[in-house]
C-alpha cells in the first residue's frame, strides 16, 4: 500500500490544518491564562465529528476519513507525537529531587496515590454499572485503570501553573513538584501492568508475573546502567559531534529503542520512552539549551498533532453523559484533594497550605488524556467513558490555578511567623556577641535568598542603633525593611544567652531576624506582634531552644499555632 499524489496532498493538508487550528486555539487559551493543551484539544473537537463533521461532513471526511492510507499515516504521526511527549515528560522529572524528598513530600506522594487510586478502584470494582463498564470480564482491569487515571498528576500542567502563580521555587512549589514526579513514576508503572493484563501483543505475550519482573528489571537497568552510560556519552557527543544535532539524535534514538522494547513485551511504547527520558533528564551534562530545543520541537509540532487527534476520533456531543462526567469529577476532586491535603497536613503544613498543595496536585491534563486514549484504543473503555475522562482532565486543569490562587491570597492575609520558617535558615550558634550573631544571621539569609549581604547587614545595624531590639524573656527580634517582595525570617539559638540590652535585662537566647518589604510596613508590624505574643513565656522559649535540630524546632513552633 503506497501513498498516491492525492493521498500525499490530503495528508499534508490535514497536518497543516491541524497545526494551524492547534496553534490558534492554543494561543487563545494562553491569552486567558489557561494551558495551551486545552486549546489544542478544543481545536480537535471543532475539527472532528462533533462540529466540522456535523456541519460539513463532506469536508471532514475528505480531510480525515476518506483515504485509508491517510488515516494510517495520521495515526502513525500521532503515535510519534505521544511517544515524544512522554520522552520530554520523563526528561522533566528530576530524579534527584524525587529521591531526596522531605518527609512532607513523601507523605504527600504516598497519600496522593493511595487515596485517589483506592477511591477510583473500589468505586469501579464495586459499582461498575455506574462508571460505564460494559464488559464485566474486564472488571478488575477496568478498576485498576480508573484508579490509575485518578492517581496521576499532570506534571507539565502543574509546572506551568506554579510558574504562573510565581510559587515554582517556593517551599510549596518544590513539595508539589516532588510529589507530582513520584506520582507520575508510580502511576505509569501501574498502568504499564494494566496494559500487560489486557494482552495487546499476543505474539510476544508473557505471564503477568513475568511481565512485572521484566518491567521492574527494565526500570532498574535503565536507571542504574543506561543512566551512567548517558552521563558519559552526552559530554563526549557534545565535544566530538556537531551541536545540538549529535545529542538530539542520540536522545531520540535511545527514546525510540526504549519505546520499541516495551511495545514488544506487551506494554505500550510510551512507558519505555518515559523511563529512558528520566535517565536522560538526570544527566548533569545535558545542557539547558538542548532541553529547550527538544521541548519546543515536541510541544509545538508533534504533541499538538496528538491532542488535536483526540477530538477527531469521537463525537463529544453524542457521547456526553452528564451523570458519568459528574461521577468522574467527584471521584477526581475527592481522591486527589483529600489525599494530598491530608498528606501535607501530616507532613507539618498548616490547613491553608495543605489545601494549596491538594488543589495543586489535582491537575490532570495531558497524562490522563494519554491514558484514556490508549484505554479507548485497546477497547477497555467506551466512547462515553473516554469523553468523561477528557472533560475531567480539562476541568481539573482549568480549576487548579484559580483555586490555588484563592488559598494563597488567604494565606497572605493570615501571615504568621511559623509559615516563614525553613530548615536552612535556623542556626544553632556559639556566637558570644550581638554583632557576631547579627553577622551570622545576615550571612545566612543573604546566601540562602541570594541577597546582597552589605545591604541586609547595614539596614539591620542601622535599625539596631536606633533602639535595642531585645524584648523580654530571652527574646530578641532584630529587623529591617529592605527591597524584597516577601517577608524573610532567620533564627539563631544560643542556649547560654547573649547580652542584648533587653527590657528585662535577661540575655537573648532566641534571636529572630525579620526582614520585610520596604513598601509594606504593615507586614513588619503584624509579624513583630505575632512573634512577641507567641513567645511571651520563659517556659516556651526554654522549650524551644532545647530543640536538637531545625526540624524539631519548627515542629515545636508550629504546635504553638
């Protein structure tokens, strides 16, 4: 079977139309501060049987359905698009960040998988008739699929949302990213097993237990050995081959080989390329410029072809089931928000920040749509379930940013001392003088927050010269207003005490450096009042300064709130 000149013309015309509409609607959604991927899916719905196929069926069939070879070619290029999309999703995962997760991030990751997976699995297994299952022989596999689809967080959507809200590099931002990365990794492992249970490659099928062993062996081989090989090969290629062509060729060859292997053993190609992507992204030698080239190439050309193709497959109006959509939305919000919020709260965050993390992790987007597409292609779900999953993914992605923004604004109105504490800015000092300890505190915040030391130190000393900041009961709060956007705190603990010319003549053992924005004097007053009220008892301060490390210190402070 070969392409005739008219087939080639239709194929190229179809690609052009898809890319044009994808970019147009993507930019329109970006204007309204929504993820571009949502615009690309809407473009597909408009070009597909839902709109174009209903209003102009002849045009729709001529472009996308008339020629069998053109349909095959379009399916091939959209498969390439989703494989490349999972490659860059893997590259975006910072393996070191996942491995060194803090206690809070680990708990968020764990409960962010257990809760939604459990709710989805048991709902689908116990009440399959309400979740659209028609083939009861696939009851277990379907329940596993629903649990997995509700568990995975869309990493690209999350990262974009955090950047838009300007909290990507904040403590909450790092917690969400680390937890989302771990969610993606575990979710894809589970889904790869689900695909194996469906048995889509009978010529090379193996038993489920053997499949699990092969999958785990593949992961270990890639992350232990291939990762080291990549780390050695990339600087060699960058030095000996043309840049960036040599490295790009190497990355895509490895990715496609990983995809081919997992497709061969009965698991979809996307799992293999995803794991290889993680190994590639972990290389310290991979230049940011190379990452950006791959990202732009895939997200602007190949990924849009896949997301638009979603709308080309199904009539969304004919297959819209309101009850099914509501059920999936309730399960999605309840499982993810509750699970991640409880995880964040158990990890030591306050209720408001826990809800920020819960809704931040609730973004589904591209990854759920990829899962739904594969499940639909393999006959595991029908059209109505697929439409419900796509709508669920879109609504959770669209709602994430405004809900997070609401709770972030709420947190700012309830600004408290304990919210500003970080392990890295707590010092257990042996300093013997006021000037020495102020120097240590200023050095600490200057290094951690990338501030100018002289500016910070001079402003603090200038304020200290006006009147001593030593209060009562071993508490001192040196402070200043400088050119920053958010308040900063650093704490020094000196159990023996330092002379600070305090109001009650007691030495300062608990010293808090408070820096606030120069244009927001009300924040300084509010935080000074908050600290003074919470630490107005000698017994409280003695208990606080007896902490063995920064984690214990923060835990004790949070208990006061």
